C-alpha cells in the first residue's frame, strides 16, 4: 500500500491463457450456456485454472449470444481463473451499439495457449452441480426425483432479461409446485420484464419477484433457505451455508430450473421440451 500511495501505480502479472474450445452446436433448447459452463468447470476443477485466464473460442463459442457468453465467462472464477474472455466479433459490436458504443476490431497477431480443453456441444446434456462443490457435476437425469424446497432464478449468472423470458415462456399457463423466487439481475432487467409482461406471467405462475440484485445467492435477502432445506439455483456457487446455514444448493440452468419448479423435484428439461 505504501508503494501505491507513493507512486500512484500498481502492478499485475499478465496471466497465461487456457484455451477452451467450444465446438459443434447445442442439441436443443434443453441445453443452455449454463450447461457449457458447468462442463468446463467440471473438467478444470475449482483450482485447475488458478492464476490463468480462460479464452472461449471455436465455432460453438462464436454462435452464442452475448447473454450466453456472459453466463459462461461468469463461472471462470469458479476454476480459480483471473478472467474469462471471448474474442470480439459481430455479436460484440451489436451488443455495444445497444448502449450507444462503438467497438473496434481486435488486433489478431497469433496466440498461444498454455493448455487447451474442449467442450463438444453435440455430446452435451443438461448438467447439475451437486452440493457442496461447483465442480462436482453430474447429468440431471442421474438426480431426477430429488425433492426440492425452493427454486431460485437470478443473479449475475442467470438473472438477465433473456433468462427471465425463457423461464416465463415455460411457466406460462402453469403453476409452480414449490416456492420459486425470481430476482432480476438489475433494475433495467426488471423494468424490461415488467414492461413486456414477463413479470405478470411469473406472478400468475406462483413465483415471487425479488428486488434486483444478488438476492439469496449469498444469503443476503429474500429466499435464504433454512436448516435442512434444499434449493435448486441458477447461481454460480453452492458451497456449504452459501444460501443459508444448514441448507443444500444444486446449481443448473434456467431450463432445468423451470422443469424443477413445475414438478417440485429435480427434473430434466428434456422431458419438458419433449411434450
């Protein structure tokens, strides 16, 4: 701190990079960006990318929208990585223009990865992280029927407008079977969801809408689970006492959250979209 005060500067080591090749195409609506994220976290482990950066490349990565890219990059820290990056492209420029900003093409002069892993989207299925570790990942079908006390949709990982729209589209005209908390990631997300009727659909289905922000993800407010309760969450962390002392948290996608909320137990979204 004395050096910072004296010079007004600080120093950071530029990390080496692990290339995460996302290949192929998603097999259907039951598999989402969150499943891609859980797949690479499972491969690397919670400290497998410590002090590295992750760069997500390949035709599968390029085909993802900005919201999906944010979900995938968000979980980079769960592997110990310093950051998660996607190359700038047309999707990046489209997103920036929505905020009145202009993007500039990246300078491509070749790159070299310290390590490389692959996520083949063609082989991917709905996944779930089992408490108390984000990297303990299993197919949802292996845990079907596990009773759930609460479903939580939201946070920086899956609380964006696109996530709420997708969740509401499944719940429209139906009723949830368990306590279901939906927390928009930001005020702008809540305003958009209110203006376009998404909030009305969620409330009609029996959901409770929380104040924009983190919500119960870190045991802060509205939806904190109690001793012995089990929650299915779209957040990014599920270690012990994360969402309430003595509770357990399973992590998965918005699609799996919707199927689980309707049944009251862990349910694969493959069944949801098959009907």
